[in-house]
C-alpha cells in the first residue's frame, strides 16, 4: 500500500513539473516571438502612416504648382476604396500589385535601419462611406470618405494556438499598450452606440483585442475593412474576410480623416456578399 502511495505521489510531481515546464516554455519562447512579430508590424504600420501623410501633402503641393495631383489620381484608380500602400512578398516590400503606386517611396524612408520585412504583412488605405455606413466602400477622394490605414498579418500557424494572455502581453509591450494594435477578434454582438462611443463604426462585428481593453472600450474595425482587405497581390478574391473568423491575425489601425469630433460611422446600408467573417452573425 505504501508503495502505491509513493508511486502516485511521484507521478503527481512529474505531471505537475511537466505542466509547469510547458507554461514556462510558452512564456519564455512564445511571448518573445509575439513581441517580435508585433514590433515588426507596429514599425511597418507607423512608417506607412507617416509616408501616407507625406504623400498626401506632397500631392497637394504639386497640384498647386502643376495643376495635377499624382496621389489623388492614384486614389481614383481604386474606386472600391481599397488602395495598396505596401505589402511584403518574398521578404521584399512591394507596391501591393499596383505598379502605379506612388506612395511606397514615401513609406520606405521611415522604416528603421536594418528593418526586415515579414512576409504577408499588408498595408492598405481603406475608405468607407461616412454617410451611408461602415459596410459601404467608396473612392478615397470622395468628400464623405472616412480614411483608414490598416496593416495586418497572419500569425504563423505554429504560434496560432499560443496562450492569448501571453500573446496580448507581448503585443502590448511592442506597441506601448496601444488600443489600436492587437488581434482581430469577433464581438459577441455588433457595436451599438453608447454615451461614450465615438470615432467608431456602429454595427461593426470585429474589434481589436488588446491587453487592458474590453470589447466595450476597444477600437472596432469597419466590416468593409475586415471583409474586403486583400490577402494577395494578384488574386482579388482572396480577402481577409475568408479567414478572419478562424485564423489569428495581428492588426494595426489608424483613422486618418473623415470624422468630426465625437462622430461615428453609421451602420451600413449595404450588404457585403460572400463575406465568411460575417456568416451567422447575430444582430447583423
């Protein structure tokens, strides 16, 4: 009897030790990976935001002196409001499948020295209709357009199932605890307007899951962005909406212009067809 008691105790110690080692492995191996992925995305996104702002300013100044604005003309090429800024293919920063992309040179100059692009990191200027709603895209030159710069990347499958709390802690370190950098997460119900809701897409189904922010205080992504952001430079039918609900994605979002102080984007009047991310969504 004494033998079996001792054996059971030893087995318990071994199992507890294994679980403890597994937790430590995640903390000391997975967390640094998420921090590195997030920092890379955060630096890339910031470069895109600064580059976009420089390009818009430069385009306006050129229009005053020459009568033409190459940046506005580039936006006009994308009537759906999905404008490639910079994407990474084969470890190289590309024009996102549009050789007419005039904004990329403005972006690359803001990247840190020694920056190593991570494959499938994708940045777009995406525009939704500020009057018709967050499910409606339109050309970014439209006066009612609400402009977003969004950067996203799929988490490598090896790390997709990592503990969320550890991952979010790593993301927070890399982004200085930004509310606008985190994981794409589906909300239990679409976003409703409350007294303290502003600069948000009402009716949106996805938000940025970030450490320290609940769904009530998180930044939400317009459905149009989640459903229509391209995952490939050459095949427009491959979109984020196909995988957003089932695959872990990191995202960084910046609202650039189009909303007045304390204003929100209304619920969309349009229906986004064939968006897997919105299938079986309650309330919308």
